[in-house]
C-alpha cells in the first residue's frame, strides 16, 4: 500500500496556522471580553459560543455563501484583493479560526476573570503601562488556561469535518485534510487507507490530550 | 504638603451617598482613616492613587497637581507614584519575592534599593520564594517592601493587617512605624481597629457616610475628651452578666481577659462585641463606650 501523507500534513498545517491566528486574536479578545462592561456583552458571548452548538454544516453553509464570488462579500474580496476563499486552504483557515474560537476564548476569558483585580491595580500603581501589565503580570498568571486553550483549539481544528466538507471540498494538497480523506477512502471501500488515517488521528489526539492533563496535574501541585 | 478635596457618588449597601472629603496632610504625617466598612475609606484611598475617578475636586501633592476637575487634569495611577498596599497584598504570583520588588523599581533606579529593602524588612532569606509559599505575615512584609521600592511620595495602606493574628499584627505595626520614620514618608492607613489607630497614627479622621466627622489625636478623639484618667485600655466586650445589683463585664484587652464591674444603667447601653475603653480613675475602673 502506498501511503499518501498529504492529508495528514495538510491537517497539521491547517491546525498550526489556525492555532497561531487564534492566539493572536483570541487572547486579546478574551481579555477584552473579561473586562468589558458594554451592554451588548451577552450578545457577543452568545455569538462567540455559537460554533459549540451549531451543526458544522450550518456554519459551513453560510461561510460557503459568504465566500462565494457570486455574493457581495466574496465578490468584494475577489475584486479588491483577488482572494477566493471558497474551496481553498485560506478559506479553511478562516473557517477554522471562527469554528475553534470558543475553544480558546472560553478558558482564557475565565482565567482572566478569576485573576484578582488588585493585580492589575498594583501594576498600574507601580507605574506599569497596560501592555507591560498584560505581558508581565496577566499572561504569565494564566499559563495553564493558555495552554489548555491552545491545545483545545489545535485539537478541535484537527477533528473538524463538517465545515471543511462544506467549504473546502476534497481537493488534494489544498483542502483534502485527514478527516475528509478517511470519509473518502471508506466510501471507496479502501478500508486499509481509511484505517491508517483514522489510526494516526486517534493516536495523536490521545497523546496531545494526555500531555495536557499531565501538565495540568503538575501545575496543580 | 498634600491637599485633597474630592467628591464622588457612591453606591453603598444602604443606598447612594456622597463621598465628600477635604483634608490637608503635612509631610511625614501618619494619618488613619477610621470608620466602619462601607463609609468610603477605601474609595478615598483609591481616588488618591488614581485607581478611581473622583467626579469633582482637586488633589495637590507637594505642589504637583494630580487632579483638578475644573482644569480637566487627572494623572493616571502610573504617574502618581504612590505606594499602595492592598488588602489581599496583590503580590504577583508568577514572580519571586525579589522579582516582585525589582518589578516595582522605577525606570533606571538603582537595584541596590531592592537589597536594602530585603534587609530592612528581614525577608532576604525569602527572596527566591514565590508568594504562594509564604505565610500571611511574610506576604505582608513583602507587600510593604514592594510598595516602598517604587520610592513613593505617599504611602497608602488599605487595612493591611486585618487578616493577621494579634501577635504578628503587633510585630508588623512596629515594622511599619520604623519604616515610616526611616523614609519619613507621608502615610495614610485605612483601619477599623481602635488600638491599631492609636498605636500608629498621629492623626485620625473618623469617617461616616462619606464624610469626615471628627479628627485629631487618636486618644483624644476616641475618648472624646471625657476623662482625665490615669491609665486606660481599649477592649472588646465578651460577656455582660448580672451580679447582685451590679453587672460584671468581661472585656478582652489585647490578649488579656479583664473582668470589671459596672452599674446597671451603664450595662444597659452596652452590647456584646462593642469596643469600650477602661479607665482607672481613683480606685474604680470606669467603662466608656468607643466610636459611633
């Protein structure tokens, strides 16, 4: 059996890029959400949590419409920047960031909320700017949550199926991630290949989660 | 010289009230803000540090304007350089004791100050430990050292001793006094403990519902000038029991339990847990109710 490693490589590339973007926008967003007093906060929180309850196909369907060059957002993106998100790797990244957003934001937001307010006050009184306070006082004290948020975001992206199927399709080297490849091979009655991809995902997911729980246990001691 | 004149709307447990305070403090004074919880003591302290915005007023510290609501001047806490000691100490858990002090140094400050403070507070042996591994009294010392590390012009202490037991508390009182004199730093302490105020402060301001209702030398204020006793103690009533035609009072003074006799009409005005002053006059101790 000749093994095509591409779907697995693509899966982890997608997960890595998605997680990096999630960290860059999710952590500041979680901090903002933890501190904001705007009236719309419940609405924002509900919106962030939507991917937790919606069937992935619903999200995928609307993203497909949004990305399509036939409609205004996709058309605008195509016209202005020459980017087509439907059926492309970039489109998968955008969709994955949206889809995995609550998995990073929830633990990080909760951790920010649990930090005593006096830590921020103390840093301000000591003359530290907001950025210094954020980098040297707040972030280092939510490390376990940052860690579990990152891993959950990564693992959830690896495990994505519905959204990818809707907006990515099954293009080799572009959108054919491992979860799609399993479905594809199983449908073609190619059980050996399906079993290989499935086995690798199963094993790696277990290792990742095991690592998180072991690190968390050590952090609690 | 510090001149403060602030007002701010507060939402208390018993509805809204106005914080409305004006005071003047001389360089090197040790002031206590005294009063029950929820009268605005901590809010006043936070307004001074810039952690809360006073709606109206002005704060001038040694000629420097920190707040002037008419001129729309309001320095952020970062530029006020106060030393603030929080009720929960607010030590940074991710840094060691030394790390906490070094983080507090002003830009370009000499690192020797950290060593000096570690030595002054007798916490040199703890310098590489994380705050979570320290006892309450040790945390308190570190917090005080950190507050002083930033070379503040004003030291603000927000009930820092309330979580400690009596013996450690008494030791730390001495430390605070020693450091306050060493750096001759103007200090404001929030407290609801009469004995603490009498021991530390040279002036007490009694606050009620957002206003200063009384101020002066702590002993004079608390005894309200009613006595000319030879010696006096403050304590807390533990028990009131009838005894023939008189009443027996059991009072906790410091760590000692004292039993005194009082008249029925006097006893009727007293409640368990209230603070009283015992004054020895001629041969019989008198019992006077303290505070509000």
